[in-house]
C-alpha cells in the first residue's frame, strides 16, 4: 500500500512542527529568566529569529548585572555576640539575650 499524502496529514505535521518550535522558544525564555533577563523579550526574540540563536546568545551573555547585584545584596553576614550571663549567642544589634533575657552590652 503506497503512502498517500493528504491535506489533513500536512496540517497535522505543520501543527507539530509549530508546537515544537514554540516549546523550544519557551525554553529559551526560561533560561533567560533564570539568568535575570526578561522572559517575554527572549521568548519573542527566539520566536522571530530562532530558538537556537536565542539560546546561544542568552548563554553567551550570561547573568544580567541586576541579578548579580540582587543576589549579592541578599547574602549578609550575621554577626553574633555572646551573653556574659548565660553564654548564649544573639545578633549584634540585640538589646537583650534571647536565652536568658539579660541586657547585652552594645
């Protein structure tokens, strides 16, 4: 039985190719968002050009500077002091010991 191409088969193949292309573009947007870049912008960029070009450029650019600054500002060193009464620890700016309630020297 020879293979016969029908318009319905062509429509099904076209829909599959467009679906895979859209999923790849969505992936580029997700990678860009993880690197601190705009998801929608990179999704559209890869939709217009190509997901392969889009992911290549996103990976080439690396993390955005605003994400890097945001990540470093969230890392804070917590300085602790020892209570002279019970030996417990408290944050440096605490007025009273959380363990025994004694007043801490500032």
